[in-house]
């Protein structure tokens, strides 16, 4: 397992390249150094009959059921900016929108 923290501004852009994206020759997503939001990217290499959801549940100690994860997504601060370009997000935030993400033990279920 490995992990990294990524900054982004546009919540509509992908943060990782899927296997399908790679096979289709799509560009690797560009990460924004000065992004307004913070994401945790986890890379797992699992053996046969191992499930990523189970590994994530053990790592984060958070319920991985779809209804809990959906509620976390809806409650996240970047959702208010869906459908806007990164430039529009930056302009809104510069105009006084208070958006930030405190990454601590509570953010990862500790």
C-alpha cells in the first residue's frame, strides 16, 4: 500500500487514471499544486480474493457501505462547486467563499 495527498480545485476532473483510461490512451490527470481542496489517494496491490473495500475499511476504520460513502460525498465541501470550472471555483473562493478541509484523525475515521 502507498498513499499520497493531492490538491485540486475542480471537483469534476478525475484525480487518477483508470485502467480503461490508460488502455484508451487518455492523458494522465494533471494535479494542481495550489488546489483549493485536498484528496487522499491510496494505491493497493492486492492478492487473489482480496477486496479493496475490506482493505480500506481496515485502514480507515470507516463504514464502506454505499449509503455511508454517498452521504460523505454529499457532505464534502467541494460538492458546492460541481459543474464549475477550476477558474470559476478560484474566483468564487477569492471573492470570500470559505472553503477548506481539515485533514486530521476525524477526516480518516481515527
